[in-house]
């Protein structure tokens, strides 16, 4: 899994996407590249650069009360809140600052917010922050979860997205399939890699990968 290529962002020379070719299984699809965002989500300087770049797509007239950070993007989310506040993005919260929260999941994988956390979702303008969006299925479920708890989606941001829209909302992203033209996502039952008997390299999700021996 050390065979990776770096793709430089058009927005900043300090942002580089690591991509690893192979055969990978996600919860909803099979893909031919794993997008490794480990350092993007955990290194302070990279997280700050990503937040600065993402903030440029969120206009000052947008209202953001809460950033919901998916799959380990809390560090980026905190920096993004800071960038949006400096840029003059409006918060309707009484304390004039932005909540940064991450969801919990029940045993069935359903997104939940406990009663003490609903103050950050119910009646709030919510910006969804994803590391990556592949098919849009998981992100659509997340959006529906926010709406179920009474939140209003004010925007969707992602570091990488193969989809331009999710649940009718435009995805603002730093990297897309235009940066990785041969990126492919396949339904599990119709995966050409499986049909060609190419072994599965790893099981992966938004948090990372587990190599199959």
C-alpha cells in the first residue's frame, strides 16, 4: 500500500492528494483507487491549508451555524469554522460562533445525535464536511439524518468527490474525477475487477483501510 501518487491541488501547492491504485471495497461499492487522507486529517498544517481552500467556495452570504464533520474531519472542521468566521460568514447562533460536531452511530449504522447534542443541529444551518464522496449513497444518508433531526443543509464540502451533486445539493470539492480521470466506482455485483479475478487489496471506508492478507 506504499505505491501511491500525489496529485497537487489547483488551489494550493501545500495540498496534495495521495492516491493508491488497486482493488478496494467500500461499504457501497468497489473502487480502483484508494484516496489516502490520513495526513490531511491529522497534520495541523495540511488541515489548515485544506480549510482555507474549502472556505473560498462558501460565499459570505451563506449562513453556517454548525459544521458536521464526517469520518474524522474534525481538525479540518475547526479550522474551517475559523476561516468562515474571518471571511464574514454569518452564524445565527446567539453566541455568534459555529458549532463543530461529529455524529454518533447506533448498532445498525444509523446516524444519531443524543439529546444533549441536538442543540447543534435542530433549527441550525448545517454545513456538511466529508473527506470523500464516492457514490453519494452514504452522504445522502447523512444528509437525510441531519434533516431528520431538524437541521437545514446550507452546503456540502469535500476534499474529494466523484459526485457533483448529492441529494440535490452541489458538492464543493478540492479534488474531483477531473484530477483523477481513470477513477472508477462499481456496484459490488457488477465489478469488472472481480470478474477479472483481481484480488481485493483492502477493505476501506472514510476512516482508512484494512489490508487483506
